[in-house]
């Protein structure tokens, strides 16, 4: 595929078609990886998407117990004042 480099203010850029944006699920941001002889443009996904729902489900199922004991449970909070 060939794309024309266009002027964007004081910079230059390329346009990506709506089809490419949709196919690769590119929304707001991309990651640009500079390699020796080429440039890779990769969509940035949201790695924490859905976490809130998963945490809520874990709480509902009783699976949200601490993996480590609370570090402050044995200490006097007044000592920190």
C-alpha cells in the first residue's frame, strides 16, 4: 500500500483510511516503533479494560481475599502521627 506524506501544520503525516482504522481497531492513539529499516504503527489497546467489572464479579463470588497480610494490621497508627 502506498500513502502520500501530507503537510499538517509545521509537521508532516500520513492519513489512514477508515477501513484500516476499523480493521486494526485504531481509535485515539497508536504506538510507533522505529526499527532499523522500517516503522511499525501498532494500535494501543486498553490493557485494563474490563478490570472494574472483573473485580466486581470477584467480590460477588467472594474471590477478592488478600494474597498477603495487611502490613499495617500489627502496627499502631498513632505512631505515624
